[in-house]
C-alpha cells in the first residue's frame, strides 16, 4: 500500500511527539535528580601562593519546592561535604518565586554544611530580601547582600564580594570593592555581571541563574539562556574569569534534558601572567 505525503507527515509528527514525551519523562524521572559533582579550576589574578589549591564548594539554584525535596537538598549538601572543601559558597535561588513555605526547610536541609573557612551565601532573583536571608543566617551562614568580607587563609587575605541580583551597575558594585587591595572573588547570581567585573578588574566570578539552559535539545542547544555571556562552565572576559554552575533545581517545568544538576568543587589557581 503506497504511503501518501499526509500519512508520512503524520508519522513524522507522531515520532516527534513520542520522542519529546520520552525525553520529558527521562528528564523528570531521572536526569533532574541525577546530581553530579563537577571539579573545575578557577584562575585568579594576583592569587597568593598560599591560596593555590584552595577548594570552594559551590551550590546554587536549589529551587526547593514540591519538585525538589528536603532530602534532595540535603543530598546536594552531602555531596559537597564529602569532598571537604576549605570554604563553601551558596549561590542563591533557594526557593522559587519567593515561596516562604519552603524557605525554612531549605535552610534546615543545608544547615549541616560546614567548612574550615566558613559558609557564605548570596541571594538570587527568586529569593526575598528578608525571610530567606534570616533563615540562612539562623543556620550560621554569612549572607553577603551587597557586602564584602576579607578572609585570612594561611596568613594571606582573600576577599569575597556578594551582590544582590538587582545590583547591576558599575556604580553600585564599585563601592563594595573600595579598599580591597587583595584578590577578590565576586559572588553574583547572574553571570551577566561578568561585564561589570571585567570593567572593574575583578579577577574571578562565581554565578548560577542559567540552570545551564535546563533543556538542551540535540541539534538545537539550550532553549534558554542565550542572552548570557556564559550559560554553563568556565568563561573569560578581558582578564576576568567566571564559572557558571548549572545548579540543582528547575523552574517553569520540573525537567532537565542533557543538562544534569550539579554541585561544584572549585580549585583556585594563579592566573598566567600576561
């Protein structure tokens, strides 16, 4: 029996729908909860020799909700603790759409995090400016909201500057750097702040926010995140280096495709001269 053009198109469409359903089912049931531990180096200009090899645990974009349980938040924390980092950074978006129902439980699930040089947190665009930072602070974490701190590690200073998602302009970030005559790592939820970091000669940035695109389709690439300078992994602009984590949770749809969740162990190293 000959196959008509209409029949062929219907068969093709059915295949697409079936394949899409299969991807979605896999992305929901398996990939979105298959957390990986990623090891990466971050080159920092001016890094003290004593800080070469310093290891930062980085967790971001948890989006604790009905789709990501306390157990899964705690599992992400445990994966970092197993690697015994020197300090830990939390990169924001602990919940979705400022949902207060999950703020306390997210902080509770993270509460056992500890590191020799402390745990530092920033906020994302889904976090409120009151209850979420209060919940984190109650667990002993230092919440950097447009603030800096200088750590003394092995007798040498290292500065961390944490900015709110809505802090975007050079004129807003520059005052936070004033007087920091030491290597600085900018903790910025949004990787678009790489532009401001480069303009201000900040050597290193840690970011999340993009979810790595969350849905990365074969032959198409990430459906989201094209507006970002780096959607996942390392990047560089005018001497400022960044690492963008895919994070843990999801938004809009509880699915990940070709974009597994991750926690990151960042090892600092000196930037090559020139």
